[in-house]
C-alpha cells in the first residue's frame, strides 16, 4: 500500500511582510470609510435627508403595525382581511385622495376590494387633519414628519388600533 502525502504551502509572515501590509490596509480602510460616508442612506443627499415644507405630494403605505405590506389587518381562522396597497395624494389646494386595495379571504373564496376616499386636508403644526367629502363628521388625523412620512393610528371598533406609515414617493 502506498502512502499519499499532501503538502500545502503556508504563507510566511515576516516582519517586513506585515509592515508592507499596513499601508495597504490603511488605504483600503480609508477608501471604504469615504465610500460609506459618500453613499449615506436612503434618499439622503449631500446635505442629509430631503425635507419638505408641507405635506403636499403622493405617499405610499410602507408598513402596518411595523410589518411591510401586504399584511393582514384582521385575521381569524375562517377570515382574513389584508391591506395590499394604499396611496394617498395631497394637493396644494387642500384636497386629498386615498386609494386602498384590500384582499378578503374566506374559505374557498378570495376577493379584492378597491376603495377610494376623498376630501380636504389641513395642517396644524405636525398634525394633518383629513375630512371626508361624503361625511364631514368622518375626520381622520396623521402625524406628519417633514422628511416625507405620514403616520396614521387607526382605532379598531372592538378596541386596539393599527399604525400605518406612509412615505412620500413624489
């Protein structure tokens, strides 16, 4: 029987080799840090994130209760109601349109429900008030951040609430 021996070359780290690597490592580290600083995050420009003077624009729902859409807003063993998408458009003349797409699932049946709401909006500090055009008593409210976010907290009829966060898409 013949013995087979495999020998692997191992790198030899000498003091001179380590000294030669230090400047190279430093250059790579500085370059990486510069790239990270230049890239930043999200929609931030050279002066930081974009800011807006008012909430005028088109927004898309991003999360419901910190979960990305589509997500269930109600779920029971034999029934599920999910928000698939929603866009809200606020115009400079104080009007809004909010369009929703819902999916309703029952045993053996899935249906989609489109819903649209219209009305007027006003800004008071960082609060946006929405008044439904079909029912002036149907008033909704959202917190507005000048970085392009609207946050709605919608109460449930049976208690509890859902938090919906919209982000500007302009």
